[in-house]
């Protein structure tokens, strides 16, 4: 018996990445942690990290360090708060986002 | 007659509040669509918008015919026709909204969009049994909301289920209002409570 594969929207993937960064707290999250938490391939991870940086939703904690760590910006925190509200609302109506 | 007008005034108040709540849900769903790009949220927004426009249309129409013009049993045939048009437009708008809900929140991909379009056209073309159609479509919506609740088991899905059950009850009460006038008011109360359940959902989700 095959299980139905659930596809995530791009917005959900970005939110999952941001959640991983938020959960890491003030120390920030490294790429590996984000990759596992958001269940992404390396290529996708790089692409989406760039997008999050470009939109100023996350920031690099220490760019001199060889292993970059990322922190959530105030804008990112606000976005995630809004996303959680929208997620609850959508799921209440049985709409997957 | 005085009792009838009093009930209509109360009904207009309930309907206005329900319409405002439907408009708030419309705005919320529309914002959610802008954030996520999920088309079903846009459909949901459209459904609530159609509902609110229909409700405001009926409030204005009923207020004009019954309260301002004081329509009574000896009203002219032209006035009767106008009232019938407003009633049919209101009933059709509600059915259209329920069909949009049925399509937007369906848990299984069985109904195609073109089927929904055909159902919406049917709602406009068929007039004597609008309430029956509304009840039929709402039963589908309630079943979908029930499936969603049993899957998610969270209070947010419960608010939606309760909201749609109350809307269904309001139509069932309305269908019996011909034999019992009290059912008409019960119908409006059930509808208002249904929309209040959606309002609680918005409040609880933040």
C-alpha cells in the first residue's frame, strides 16, 4: 500500500527553515541544522538561504567564520508569527499551505 | 403584523452582524492568500465575500421593502416581483458561496473546478428549491469539515465545523419557517452563532 506523498509549498519550506533558525536561539543555526530540520537537498538549501538573506528575514551571525551561522531578524520573527496565524487558519478549513 | 415587522428588524440586525463577520473572514483569508499564494485561500475569501455581499443586499432590500415602504399582504404585483428577485438573488448567492467552500476545503480531489462552475450556474437557474440546494451543498461542506476535524483534532478545526453545522441548522430551520414563524428567528440566531464561531476562530488564531 503506497502512502500519499505530501508536497510542501515554497512558503512552508522557508517557514520550516526559519523555525529551525529560531529554535537555535541567540547562538544561531548552521546550514546542516537547517538542512535536516527543513528536510532539504544541499542545492535547495543554498538557494533558499540566499532568498531569506535577500529578503532580510535571516542574517549571518559571523561571516568571517568558515562555518556560517544564521540568526532570525526582527522582520523574520514578525513573518514567522504571521505565518503561524495563517497556518492555523488554513488548517482549520482543511487547506494545506 | 407588528410582530412580523419586529422579527424582521431583529433579523436585519442579526444579518448585518453576520455580514460584517463574513467580511472580516474575507479580509483575513485574502491576507492569508497574499502571504502563502495558496489558491484555495483565495477561493475561501471569495466564498465569504459572496456571502457577505448577499447578506448586505438582502438587508438593504428587506429594509427598503418591509420597513421603509411598509410592504404588507396587499402589496402590488411589481413589488412582489422585486421582493422575489431579492430573495432569489440572496438564495443563489448563498449557494454559490457554499459551492465555493465545498471546492476550497474539499479533503479529496474528486470535484473538478469546471464541475463547480456548472453547480454555480445551476444555483442561478433553479429557483423554487434554493433552500434545498443550499442544504444539500452545506451537508457536503459539513462532512468535509468533519473529516478535517477528525484528521486534525484541533480546536481551530472544531470552530469551523461548529460554524458550518450552525449554518446548516439555520437553513433547516428556515425550511420549516413556513409552518412556524418562530423558526425564522431561530434560523437567524443559528446563522449568527455560526458566524460568531468563525469570529472566535479568527480571534483564537491571533
